[in-house]
């Protein structure tokens, strides 16, 4: 890994395939938090989440020969949609392994974007086995949702845009699931700002990243009984070293704090965010003293909500 990827170059490469998403502010949320909050709204990204960036970044680097054979990933949600849409727009076949337990709304979205779905049992071993079989049969290239450097660099372009718009932020705060978003964001912050720190937030119910930073090894979750369904994954060997080097802290939040933050975003900002996105705001509200009077960038990671399954 080059320790200093040129994220501006990555952004330039993926620009035709993504939206430059808006940054929203809310006087009311500033009052409630005691900080100045700047929400980078990746819920307005193509396919509804930041993952479009990483998918486009990885697929655009494939040779012509590899493009013809296609790409494969395993994901229960947003990355499945991101790879399907990015691949379609770049002209590459996409094979998506999805657990049978994935919400129908997500399966329908993947199909709508032209992804070819293979269903498997809802565990990592089954996912990996199914993906391996597709690779053997088609010669497709595997793209990991969060543990692939080109994907990580792509995800970092959201924080890059945020800092281009607001260079004097004190913190950038992101949710932590598989670690791709926070690793990419931390790289962007370290390359652009001397004073800005990158913080992650994750649920107590899936606090593997918090424990990984404590122990120095990648920890796993025995169970991940959280409403933040996008954060039930764990860190990988590509993103963990970046996180160890560049992330200053991970805050943990309770389920009711996530739901309260989600309500605030829906009711006060009038935008639809998914529970995993609300986790970042929940962390800022939990640790008010730390953020008081500071300028805080919050990445709203996505807006793909299962409307049949809302917590309020």
C-alpha cells in the first residue's frame, strides 16, 4: 500500500459515476449538540449510499480483459447495490452473493441494477464459498465491500469532498461497520488537515472495532443484535492498520441512542437516513463535552431503509 494514495486522483476518476453530495446543516441540531454540525449526505449518493464510491473506484481500475469477465462480491445490502449499479454504468457484468436473509427490498434493488444474484445461507463461510464458485466458473474479479484498498480509497472521497467544502473542521465522525468508510475517511483527513481528527462510532451490540483498537488485533462479534444492520460486519487486514494509525477514538452507543438520533434526522432535517447512518450523530450527542463548540463533520452514510421495518 502506498501510505499516501492520491485521493484527489481517485475522486477525479470516479466523478463521472457518482454524485457530489450536499452538506446540510441544522440550527436546531447545533443547539441540541452544542457543536456546529456539517452533515455529508451520502444518502443522496447514487444507489443511496457512500458505497457507490468504493465500487466505482475498484471496478474502474480493472483491465479490459478483467472487465469482460465481470466482478463478484458478497453483501447483504448496500455494497451489493453499489457493485451492481457501478458495474452496469461502466459496462461490466456483476455477480452478487446475498444471504437468503437479506431484505427483499435490497434483493429487488440489486436485480433492478442488473446484478445477477446467487443466494446462500446467512453466514460468512457460505458467502465465501458461493463467491469462490462463481470466480471459478466465470473468472470474475472479487471486490470486497470494505477490505480492499481501492474500495477504501473510493470511500475516502466523501470525507475529501467534505473537507474541500469545509477545510476547518475539528472532527470527522463516521459509523464503523466493515471499516472501509472510516479507514478511507481517516486517510482523507490525514492528507488534508493538520488539526482535524477522525472518530468512529459503533453500537455496543457490535463493538468489534472498539475492542480491536484496545487489543491491537481484529476482534469479532459473537452476536450483533443491533438495529444498525449495515454495521454487523468486522474489520479486515487492509483497513485495520489504517484505522490503528489514523483514527483517534471509537465511541460506542446504545440502541435507544441510535433510534433517538435517527428520529432527529428524519424529523428535524427532513431527510431519510438508515439506522447505520444515525450512529455517527448518536455518538456526537452521547459525548457532548468532547464536541462542545467544535466544528464536526458527520457522514450520513446511506438512506436505504426498509420501510416495513422502522423503529418508530
